[in-house]
């Protein structure tokens, strides 16, 4: 999915506008930022593992106590992804 975006600027812009419209109609920017931050926060410099790899979308990670409230963001991202 994402590798196809790197060569398709118009598709990237289309997705960007969908998120922009979401942010205009739903005050969800803070939770979306937190969703990204919690995904990236799994990075371990000693093992060079984790990081912003999308693993937060899986039930085993999203159900971790520190990720409470983030299923809303996951649902919104998945809804947008379904359109592309």
C-alpha cells in the first residue's frame, strides 16, 4: 500500500485531503497524533526493533493498557485505507 504511494503524488495528496477533511469535521487530531506516537514509541535502540511500523493496528498491541482510547484512531485509519 505505502510503497505505491511513493511514486503516486496525486494519490498521496488525495489521502492527505481525506485526513484534512476528517480533522475539520471531527476534533480527532490529538488522538491521531497519539496513535502515531504510540506506534513509534515501541522502538528499542538496543535491538533496533519496533518503531513506526504499523504494529499498533494489531489487537495484541492496541489492547495494551497504555493504548487505551486508541481503537477510535485505528478505526478511522482503517476506514480511510479501505477507500484506497
